[in-house]
């Protein structure tokens, strides 16, 4: 097994809900409720789930854009909340970078590309402008953008090109972990493969680790070594990518995979094979008792609404479901 | 895709030629009026570049001519060609006074706009981006500034430090920044939530860097619009203060003080109040039209202001 780069241990993030003139706290949105996973050196972990499952919240915690309610994030063996401000700036922030979902809003429209890509370097290293721009040229080359383009503004590029520029920016500080928040979902289908291949190439070349946040299972299967399926702020299944896709254990995983498969007309007759979930995801303000998925589960049992299932290890997979206890 | 420069196609704008001309006139006329007024103000005399003998003003604005009191403008019956716009109660040349008045009125309003915009922008960005206690504190101070009666403050300052040019500047600046702070705070709040600000934070950019490299450049458009619209407001405010005797006082000429001066002679010599009044009206209108035009070009979202 490869070395563990990042470990997330039982993290919890609750947001207060305030109401009324006095802004009293009337409840908590349990966006992330006890999630643990590890990211290995040079490997990709995918976080999968519906909107509102808490994927992006986890990303924000790891990127230190928000503060955890409880739990630990351990990077290279050290809890990131135990870093001093100077250590964070030197040893953590530069090594953990991100590519955001929307390449149209992730760049300051008033900055030229050379300053967009160069910003991480300007902030973290005392280099002359000329040297920074030389670096920017190399970075752009690496992601397949003509370095001449660095003097233009972001709006002069197409979505795919902008996402390449975003990747160049994320690479500027030689990071070890990239958090890719839906890196291709805003792009045309025809460009997605290019960006995914670029990301895979960079991973092999620089031994990068990725956390990919996605809801598109095709993307996930193509990119990741391990997969964590999230539902309502919790992991329901977690394991190696191939094993999980070939033998999904949790009913929610099965439903997701079933929903993602293309249905040809002849298959459609055999609708018994399709699992279609009804209803919406319940509110994280007031999650269901017992198993959080029991309100929509197709294989629900009596016990599901009463007891909270434990995470069980089966083979290389971990699953949180009463069917396996 | 790369946009090629230098290629200009004729695009159908959807507007009739006459409509386009009117729209352009709303830029050209106000801009011309403002530029003319600024030139007049600058070149009233050239003493400040070492040429005290030349200037646009034909006479010393404060020189009295006891024999030529209350003369009508030269183009009217009984007017003298020496006094293009006539003279006031002390026989001072009104034309020269209006020219020198432009200098005072315009410079007061521009200085006040600059000061208030600077303070308001800094506080607004700080408030919007930092949030929390800083925001709560700055916004309460802003509320106080917005609700404090400006006239009362002007009177207090007039009593405390005496009348004068800088008293007017101070009186208008002390409260004037609040409007900017409110507006800029709103804009900053919006931009703070944008992805590129999160990106800058991930990279480790300092608060100052985010405020000045990311937030400020994205609010500059709104700021320019509001500053232009304020030209008229500030000219009016200065004129009002001077008219009430809380501003620029005799013998220094400002448009407001000349209007006030002519008030007592209105039945015999309407021109004393009328010509500076017309100047105030022209500049205020020019400022507003220009502001509207710039707003439409730069930031149509601000329509309601």
C-alpha cells in the first residue's frame, strides 16, 4: 500500500440556522456528519453523491476555507489544526490546491491570465515579475495552452481552455494534493475527456493525489482508484473503485449506478433491473432516524428506521447498511 | 477562441440614426460643459503658473468700482462694455466673479468627492469583506452619518473652526462618505462570495491582497458612476451652504455666495443671482447626464441609483 497523504478522521461540519429578530440559533444543518477516508500518495479518491450530500463542504474544510465543527484532518501525519500560521502558509496551503467547477467564475475577470496563473507564485515566493511570468509560460505549456496567451484576459478563452488555465494555476506551487470540484461538469461533453486525460497525465508525471468531487459516475470510474459514496452528510459505501463498481453493496450505490447506465430501447422493456429512487433527499436540518437512507431505500427493513447501521468491512469495501450486519 | 483585433464589422445596432445621435449628444454636451467649466476655473488667472497678468477673468473679482454699482449686463440697455455680465452692489465685475466662483465651487466639489470616495471605499471594502464585528461597527457608524442632519453639522463646524474654504470641505466630507461605504459594502459582499476570491484564499493571499487585487478592481465601475453623479450633488451642497452663509464668505466668490449676495437686489438687479444660478444648474445637469451615460456604459445594474 502506498503512503497515506491525507487522512480525514470523523469530520463533522454543522451550520447554524438562525431565525427571528435576535438571530437565535434554532437548529443545525448537518452538512457533514462523521466522515472518514484516506487519500494515498499519487492516487485518486472520488467523493460521489447527490447535490446537498456534503461533498463540497468537505472540500471547503480541507482547503481551510471554513472551520470544522469537530474531527481531524491529518496531512502527512500532522493534524492541520496544529500547524502554526507560518507553517500553514509554508507546508500546507501550497501543497493542497484546487480546481473549481465553474471556469467562468473562478478567475478574476479584471486580471490577465499571467496574473491569474502567477498569483500563487506572487503570494508565496518573492520573485521578480519576469521570473514569475517565465514560470507561468512553462505552466501554460504543460497544460496545452500557448504561452503567448498569458497576456490576454480570461474571457478571451473558451470553457475548456479556461479549465486548462485553472489547472495550470493549481499546479503553480507544485502541490501534492489537488481537490477537483466537479472539474469537467461545466464543460461540453466533447471536451471532458481531454481535461480528464490532462489530469491523469499530470498525476502520473508529478505523482499527484486527487480528491475528485463528482456526480457523474463515468468520470469517477475513469479517474479514480477509490470511491466514497456520500448520502446526507455521511459515507454509505467506501472502497476500491473497480470492486465497488463491479459489486456495489449499498442499495444507494446500486441505485446510483443503475441510474447512470445508458438505457437502450431494448433494455428499457426489462425495467425490473432499473432502480429508480423516489422522492427528494431529506433535509439535513432534521435527518431521518436510524439509517439516513431508509426513507428512499428500495430494500428497506424494519430495523432501518430504528437503529443506525455501523460501518462494516466486506472484502475491500466498507458499507453502512443493515443488510450486511 | 482568440478574438482577432482590427476587424470591425458593421453591426446593426437596432437603433435609428436619430436615436443614436441623441444618445451621443447626452455624452458630448455634458462632457463639453464640464470640460469648459474646468478650463474656465483653471485659467481664471494664471498666477499659479507664474503668469499673473494673463487670464480669462477680465478683472480682479474683488475690485470695487463705486461709480459703477448695479450695472446691467453689457448687452442690455444701460450696460457698460467693461462689465459683460454687469456689476453688483459694490460695483464688482460679475463676469469675473462668476469665473473665479467656478474655481471655488468646482474645486470644493471635486476635493470632497475624492475624499469621501476614498474613505467610503476603504471602509466599504473592509466592512463587506471582513464582515463580523468590523462590519457591524462600520455599518452602525454609517447609519449615524446617514441620519445626522448635515446642516446642523455645518453650523457646528462653522462655530467651532470658523467659516472658510476648508470648513466647507470638512462639512461635506464628514458625512458624505457614508453613501459610498454602503454601496461599496454591498458590492464587496457580492464579490466576496465569488469563486475567484475563494481561489485566492486557497493560495494563501492576504486579506489586503484580496481586497485590493480582487475586490477593488471589480467595484471600480460602480465607483466611477457614483462619483460622477456626485459632482452635481456636491456643487449644489456647496452652493446651499454658501447661500446660507455657512460656506464660503465674502469677499471670496463662489457660485452659492454670489447667488446669496444678489438676493437683496433681486428686484433691481436680477442678473447678480441669475448668472451664477445658471452656472450651478448647467454643471449639475451636466454631471447628472454624464453620470447616467457612464452608468449605462459601465454598470447598467445600478439603474436605480
